[in-house]
């Protein structure tokens, strides 16, 4: 089996486990209005790469590759997917990116209306902070580690992180002029949540502070590479594989890496960032680094 086939098999297997856990993550015993529950699950179960939760698990296993690692990491893996899903629901709203389709399906507000989509996003966001303590209650993660993960998530998904990146993106549409402004947007809008994912996995596995710093470098780099690759695929990708229309950035007059530096230089940036990410993982001297290295390479070659 080739390296690419092996990592695809690993991600597929991990995704199946994540999907099963996501289905159980919103307790059926909770008295939640049916319309709200349906709206939450509609977007949560709409598919997707499940990259961020997979990175939580892969990073935890890189540091401490034992059978119990998966059980400890899964609540946090689910939490980051709740956060990611809420951000997509809100991004798609008419006041934001005004998208009609996500992952090949009508966006949440197209099915449930704007008000319910906003509230579903709010509920997904807040439920993430219920899930993280379950890593301590059910997975054996130390309470201080769970607390550190909560702090990381509040920062990296909040005002100085993902939300701040989204704001910069909105303001930038009024006139981005430099690659540095665009990099700021991508680093916060996309990379911060990916950096959180690998750092959270590292914390669960017992990483040292130096290893956490290197995981953050890895996350920021593959996050930025991931977003640049998205910019490239928006121009040259397959609409069926992407599950959304291509050239949407052009139609919305969005400034992207290919717009500023061209497709070939954008591809070179993806390659450089990927190599720097892999170097950080190798420097960390993890017990089982292969999955993180393979995921970095896999993302470079993706077509959707």
C-alpha cells in the first residue's frame, strides 16, 4: 500500500469513528426544541473532511500511541468539529458570504431560515465547551489539561483567533492591498483552529511545552497551506468533488493568493509551508510522528 493510500485509509477509518461519536455527542435526553436539534444535526452530519478532529487524534497518538489515547481524545475531536461547523453555518449566512450550497447540500439558512441558522450556530458553538470536560470525566484526561484545552479553544476560536480572522476577511473585502493582510486573514480564519486541534491532541498525549510550540508551528503552516490550496482549487478544481461552485472568489471579488501572486507561486508556497510543517514535527521527536507527516503531504495533493 502506498503512503497516500495508507493515509487515506487511516483518515477514512478515523472519520468513521468521529462520525459515530458525533451522532452521540448531543444527548438525546436533553429537552432541545426539535427544529433546533434538526438544524444543528443537519450541518453537523453533512459530511466534510473531518480534518480538524482527525488532527486532534493524530497528534495525541503521535505523542502517546496507546489504545486509550483515542478514547481520551475523542470528546475534544468532536468539540472542534462543533466549532468548525458553527463557523461554516454563520459564514454561509446572507450577511457574511451568502452561499447557497455547502458540501453539495443547501446551506443551513436555505433549509431552516436565517434566524434558526444563527441559533443553530450558537448552539453548536456553546456545546463544544460542554464536550471538552468529557475528556476528563470519561477519557481520563487530567482536569488541568482539560482546562488548558478550554483556554486554547476560547482564544484560538475567538476574537484574537478564528472570529478575528473572519472580521479581517470582511473588512478586507473593502480593499486588501498586500499579501501580509491576506496572510493575517488565513492564519486566523483557518490556521488557528487547525493549530488548536494539534495542540489539543498534544496536550492529551502529554506533550512538553517545546513539543506544543512545534505542534503550533505545524498547525499554522498546514492551515495556511490548506487555505492557499482552497484558493487554488476555487480556480481550477472540480465542482462535483468540491461540492460547491468554482470561481466563487472571483465572482465575489475576493482577493486570494492566486490573485496576488499567481497560481504557480501559490503552489510553491503550499509546498514550502508543508515542508516547514514537517520539519517542526521531526524536530519534536514524537514517538509516532508518521501520521502527522503523512497528513501534511496528503493535503498538498488533495483535489477537493
